[in-house]
């Protein structure tokens, strides 16, 4: 099991496993999603996404926008 104090290990945690993943997405997530959607030529996702779903959408749009990890 990963050390919870290890920032890099916890950052790699699957969004489906986040304890706060079902909370509404944050303002920065929403803003970044809109930016990425514009860069990828896509419609922005709905504004009522959860934190986990927003994170997944960010990952997908980063690849489409050429900003993949």
C-alpha cells in the first residue's frame, strides 16, 4: 500500500477511489475543462460533473488537445 504522506503516490490514485470524488468539481477543474475543450475543438462537458468525473474528462481532453501527460 502506498504511503499516504507520499504526495506523488496519492496523486496517482484512481479518481474512482477518491474519498471526495463524488463532490462537485472545483472551480479550477471547471475552468481548465473549458480551456481544454476549446483547445481540443470540443464542447465543454456539463458543469455538474463530480471531482472524479472532471478529472477523467481532463485526462481525455488533454490528449485530444495535445497536452497529454
